[in-house]
C-alpha cells in the first residue's frame, strides 16, 4: 500500500506565498509522473502542474509563472511553491503519483487526502 500526505496549506493574503509538500510512503519501488490538482467549491478537480521522474514539468495556464513544481526522488517527496497567490487559487489541493511497488509490477495512481489553501483578498 502507498500513502500520499500533503502538508503546507493554510490561509494567506493575496500576493502571498505558500509551499505545499507531498510525501509518499509505503511499498514504493519507483514513481513516475507526480502531480498537483485542485478543486474549488462547486467546480471540478483541475490540473495544476505535473512533473515526470526526469524533471519535465507541465503547468496549467492559470498558474504558469507563479507556481513551481519540483520533486526530490531520494525522499519520495514533491513540492509546489506558490507565489503571487490570488483569491481564485482558493481550493483543496491534492497530490497524486504513479507508483510501482516492484520491479515487475504495474504503475498505479495514488491520491493524497488534500490540503486546503485559502487566499483572502
């Protein structure tokens, strides 16, 4: 079993910064793409950013230039540095990861429980 735990959410004023962490633990042989998603009240979950095991990143247009995704493969941890936050960034942020539990296993996608980010105007 694999567990993803997000941390670092909270309340911040517009223009402020937060850093989210996502720590993976459990039966991990390797992890492929990891990502951050968010879901605002009444809206569908949307992609924020992804990062491959080799460090290739992809961002939603709404956060490009403000958010930075990174990962530490040795620690099985992913980060999301969020700068110049806006009220519209308010949402529950979820991390996910494609994880393989053995050298011959398949990759499965796991999700964290989410962390609330609230940006006040």
